[in-house]
C-alpha cells in the first residue's frame, strides 16, 4: 500500500501526459462540463454571463463584426460566443471536441434561425477543406495555457493558416502573477468533486504541483472505480506579455496588443490573467 500511495503522489515529468481531450469526449464528464458552461453565475468552464456579454460587445465594436465578417471560435463549447456573434451578422464557424456541447450550440442556432457552422474537430489539426480564411479567430477562457509547447505551436499553425491578411487572433491567458497563488497539495475523497468524474462509485486522488522554472502548474486526478483506473492531467502555463508575444511572433502572428481582459480592459501586471490581440500583416 505504501508503495502504491508513493507512486500516486510522485511528481510527473513536465508535460509527460496530456489528457485534456478526454474531458470533452467522456459522456459523463462532458455532461458535467456542459452544466458548468451553462451556469451563468460561476467562472468555471466559461465566464459569467455578464462578462460574456461585455466580451461580445467589445468584440463587435473593436472588430466591426457585421454581415460578411468571418469569425472562427476555437473550442466554442455550447455557443456562448458564436451565437451572439452570429446575431450580429457574422459568418461564424465553431470548433469543439464535445459532441454534447456542439449539440447544444446547434440547437440554440436553430431556435433563433441563425446559420452557424459547427465542426466536431480538433483545432490543433483542423484545416478547412475549402481553404476558408477568417477575419477574427477566438480562443477564450485561457485554453491556450492548457496546451503543452508542441500543442501551442500546432494551434498557432492552425491560426496562422486560417487568418486572412490583416486578420486578428484574440485570446486570454493565465498570468505569471497567478502562479504565486498555486499551492502544492494532496487531497483524497470518495466521489471526489461531488461525482464529477463518474456516475459510478469511485475514489479520487488530487495532487497539485508547481514547476517553477517552466512557470507551469499541474492538477493531477487519479480516479479509481471498480475495474478501472483513469488519470487526468490539467496543465497550466503562466505567461508574461513578453513570453506570449514571443510565441505569437515565432508563429508569424505579430503586432501584439496586450489588454487586461477580453472585454478590452487595461492591462494589470498583478492580475491573474490578461488578453492579447495579435494581427497579421496584409497579404
């Protein structure tokens, strides 16, 4: 038993395991994730409803979203941004791995008579078969930080390939300041997180680790139920504006403007997150 518990609590090598897609494809977990998305009162899988409204209003004003403007939302979830942007007249495409979330998004669009193209695809490998290019590409809720370095490079290749000349990539990230609030810990509980991980009885172990030199944290969940053991790893990379700008520039997406948030707020170095607008050159 001691050896098994020691192995469970051992610090994994940095980015040794990437499990994020499982959160969106597992039937039970994806249902819990969707419920969190649709709760307007919490900042968990998505931002609170009031903030989303502010983000959409800023995007519409800043980028002149109207008929003929082409928008792609990478990791669109249940359509919290694609739906109002389509209402503004934009030609919207949403990508996500979760069939459950895309089903909800599609039902919203149909109910309002909106035309939104939803694709169940991995945005790391997506290549539009029609060669479509976009004026605006979005990645919200700090999804960029959950990707390992090779995943971020793949994501930026996708963005660069699909942005039209003069197009903009808008994203938000966890800030370097936020890492100071991460504490290493170990938690054990039956049905850890109130049944989030399974609809069957299970035991859960949650470890949080800091990787100081890489400016990364990991929340690792070991889930044991009868006949099955699963591991889930939630990596977070914490950025400075210079670090994020360097990654965007290396991918050929320059002219980076740093903002406080996705609603256009002023940058605050002590805040837990910040946003960026990166604009390509004219072709």
